C-alpha cells in the first residue's frame, strides 16, 4: 500500500494467536526493498493491536480504523 513516499507492506494471517514467525516473510521483503519495520504489518484474527520491533500486528476487525 502506498502512502506518499512510504510503502506499507501488509500480510494477512488466519491465526488468532500472535507468533513471531508471522513477520518472517515481511522481514525478508523489507530487507530486499529497504522498508523498515515501522511499515511492516500483519493483519490477523486476534483482538490485540500490537507494535513490535518486527512490525505492527493488527486485528482484522480494526483494519478500517488503523493507520
């Protein structure tokens, strides 16, 4: 997703429980593209919005209000 000069990467997972492996592919892509972890995002079936050192974890029910 493009936001001006920033590119936000979003990956969707079906799990409800966060696992650090959720960011594996995004970290790889971020390394290739030069995108930092602030712009790496996982949408998942859980209910907690979390910001980690690897990126943001976003509940699917909050995707329309998240920025």
